[in-house]
């Protein structure tokens, strides 16, 4: 009994030794592809490593146009075709150096501190996490509560999906510019925010927690939405004419994998959202491919649960499908994108969100940041009914907000797709075999892939 802790330490030290003997290898090639930079990453395999690599690339605002994923035993091999946001090859020396340093260092492949009770709280700001029932004007009410309690919002990100809302907010004391440390003040703020987050006709209570978690913000938002079970709602997509992601889960009897196939409109960070969800649901991606073309994305993953088994029940299959659909929809934004840049001041965020509410707009997603006395905020808005914002409403908002509005972009609502999910998924599947990715893996042939019977 007494030797167990020693063995655990020895195993950990052995893993570190193996990583030091086999450092990650990163190759960045601007000659291999005509219209993209090719990044190859080889490393020791561990759970979550694929997500960490994708996270590094997406945090640098790189667009992943293609990806080839493979693993062999304890070795992990990925190839990514990436461009910058303008569709050009990555030639910026600082970005290339950052990729090399981030992916080529042991830091990227070491365990992350997550949900640790021993983590020292930040002295610069307080991390507040909130989940609750979404409704028009909610962010305005949250901002008003914080402003009335003499708190400033330094940074925030908010997502909504299926009547649920999740937000991660960095809050500071107006008087000191530092974290809110008084337990009584935090308790009072929590009570007020939970009352705001509570829906009138919803059995789920609003939640606010002060977090010591250092998890990547967007990953944390996915985890919060997943924990709030936003994927269980059936409100979204019921006859609204909007295109929805199409997900299928099949068996690969030859290799004892489950095969996940995903098709949706392409957008930035789509790959991150899918892999983040599979990783946090405790699935391991062994092989896969990602392709984007004509604003459409196709993703294919060969997975097993961390226990080594493929998906083995209809209930589990349906859960994976629903969770992936939800993960894609949380960040998919159609409607009005409004970008604001201005000098920061007390009550600014509360005033801006009140303008939205008074014009009958609801916030679908928000990215808020204040740095060096400058506020830089992006809001994704729609009518309360979910329809696109009318021109007269846009003009009213512009008039009230004035020069702080630097960009307004109306994303059209696309008509429903004509082709059914099954016809595309299986049609594409026969065209895209992992054997063509030249990674040396003799993957299963299409005739060995069978859809699980319902």
C-alpha cells in the first residue's frame, strides 16, 4: 500500500524523461502548397494534445483550411494547411517564431492546471463565470449590477445557445483597479447576479462562481454550456429555415473505431469547437481529416473513448451527435456584427447594452475587452424574434452610439440546404479516404464503414 505514491511519481518522472528524449518536431513549410502554409507536428501522444495544437494555431488567428491527423502507437503526427485571416500564406516572422516556440516546447505538451483548488487567485482581476437563462437585455442587466457595485469589466466573452447563456468575465474594483477580494462583496454580487440569471419559467437556477480555473476561455465556455446541458433543448432550428450542422456517427468494424463525420458552413475556429467537444467528452481522435471548400467544411474523425472502446450504444451515439451540433451552433452567428472602439469610461458597457435593449435587439454573442484605457467590443445581434436586424434599427443604433461604431456587418441568413445530410455524408465519405492523405496509415476502406442501426 505504501509504495503506490512512489510508483505514481516514478511513472510521472518516466513520462517526463520520454518527452525530453523525444521533443516535439515542428516544420513550417511555405513551399509545399501553392495557397497555404503547411505545418507538420510530430510528438509523443497524450490525451488532449491535438486540441492544444489547434488552440495554439487558432489563438494566433490562423485559418485551418485542411488538416490530416494520424497516430501510431505512442506517436502523434499532424499536418495543417493554414492561412492568415486574409487568406494568405503565413510569412510574418513573429508569428512563425511564435508557432515554433509554442508547439516546439515542452510547455505545450505538459499537463495544464485546471480547476485546481491550490491555484493562487489573480491579484489583477476576479474571474467570474455565469450560466443561466438567456433573454433580451440580460447582458445590460448584468453590466448594471456590476456598475452599481462599483466593479469594472476588463474583459468578457458571452455565448448564447438554445435559451441558455454562459459568460466568463474579468472584473476589477473601480477604486483599486485590482481584484475583488472582499468575500462579503463577492457574496452580495453573486446573489444579485444569480437573481438576474434566473429565468422566470425555467427550473434551472442561474449560477455564478468565482473561478481559479486557468482553462482557455473558449474551452471553458464550451464546458460551461455542456454542463448546463444546452444540447438537450430542441428550440433552435425548428422550421426557422437556417442551415444546421450535419453530424453522423458510424461504426468502423475493421479497426474497432467509431467514425464521426461532420458537415457545416465553414467559419473560423470550427475545428477547435469540434475537437474541444470530443476531447472534453473523453474521446481520443486517432485519425482524421478536415477539408474546407466553397465556404463548406467537412470533418472526419476515427475515435475511441479513453477507455479504449468505440461508441457502443444508440444513446451514446445520439449524445455525441447532439453535443457536436450544439458546439458548432454556439459560435455560429448570423445577423448583425457590430464592432465598437472608444475611450473607456465608467458605465460605458451598461450604456451600450441598454441601447441594444431599447432598440429591440438581443445579444447572441459578445467579445469585450478594455486595455490601456481603450474599449474594444464586438457584439453579434439579432431581433428578439431571431430575424436579421432591419436597416432602420441599424441606423437608430448608429445614431445613438455615434463615432464609437467602427464596423457594421450584416451576415445574411442562408436558405435551407437542398441536399439531405445522409446523401452528402456518405457521398463524400467514399471520395475521402484516409489512404489518400499519404500519412502511411492503412485505414479502413469505405465498405467497412457501416452506420449503426437505430
